[in-house]
C-alpha cells in the first residue's frame, strides 16, 4: 500500500543545502534521491539525500531527473533522520520503489530547513512502524524549536 511520510533532512548545515537554497534549486516538488552509505561510522543504515544536478550550457547548475552516478553525484543536502533510516534502508534493499520530493524550505538564521515527502509501498506493519517513528521525529523537532525559542528569549 502506498504511504506518504513528511520528514526533515538532517545535517543541512554541514552539506550543500545552502548552495542549493542560494541558487534557488529547491522548489516545491523538486525530486530528490536517496543513496545508502553503508560505511557511515555513525549509522550503518545511513541514507544520504541528494539533489541530482547537471550543468547547463551557461555552466549553471540546474536540477536534473537523471539517476545519480559516480560522474554526476549532484548536491548532498543531508541525511534521513537516524531514527527512520533502518526501516527505509531495509525497504530499499528489498527493491522497494519510492519517490522523494521537497515540500518545504526555509532559512532559519544560519540554518537551512528542508522538509520532504517520501512515498513508498510498504507492508502495513512496516508502514505503521515508520509512521510512529515519523511522529516521534516531528515531536523532537518541535521540542528543539521551543528550546531554541526559549533560549533566544532569555538572552
């Protein structure tokens, strides 16, 4: 059954999200791609989120719907949240098809916030497990925002 999940991209501060944001490459419904990173030292199920790009005739970077490859990796925007990556990674290994697209972008001070929509065909128990974890990640994000707000207000 096709399920939809809204999730944030983690680590945007450390990767090319700012470049993509500044070059206006991230618009609603911009297609993104997942790439497993099994050698990641922090998360063996780590999934990188890339914005596939290519150079146009004016040597400007433009979004591309081409599949990622070693010659054209695109821009690494960040990662799937660690709490969600084991489930999604296992489904991708079992040849599960997915679509991933941008639904929200914002600059919050020095940080870039990117929300995306993941659509996958999942068995109902896996879908339920992932849904609960997505809710958990969203609540953690809200709590972090409140903490930042309260910290700024007290300064």
